C-alpha cells in the first residue's frame, strides 16, 4: 500500500560532490549542537548554524583576498610599466622619430597602444 511506503532520502538525489559538501557543512554545525537542540525547531536552528559557519568561511576568504589585493596591484603596476617600455621601444624602432613632431606623434601612438 502506498500509504506506508517509505520516502526516499532527498540527499540521495544529489551528485557526489554536493553530498560531500553538505556532509562537511552539517559536520561543522555539530559544535553548535547544544544550541540548536535547545531550540523549538531543531532543523531550522541547525540550518541557521550552518549559515553561521558559511559566513565565517566567507569572512576568512574575504580577508585572504584583501591581503592579496595590494601585492596584486603592485604586480599589475610593474607589468604595465614593462609593457609601456616595450611598446615605446618597438614604436621608436619602427618610426625612428627624428624631430619633436615625430616624437610627439610617437608618444601619442604609444598612449593609444597602451589602452589595449
């Protein structure tokens, strides 16, 4: 009879990676067991503790990214300076500016190429 048929666990419909992620997340909530077990709605409380754990991970990730921001900017700046030097050298080798007008045109060309 269909009334007594046991429902399939919804987690069985997840792919293996998602099952693993869920398992790790639920394990991370165990340290809050006393808190969510004392709640009126244990399941909802456990979800909230999972959200807390996810927020902690997000904060750590943002902090790490923030720590990388300045070194990354420095690397980009060095790269841009080297790019400018190379473009200037190549343009001057091709055009070989001899007067002020040609030098100005060369600089404008370099500025234009630097936008790419």
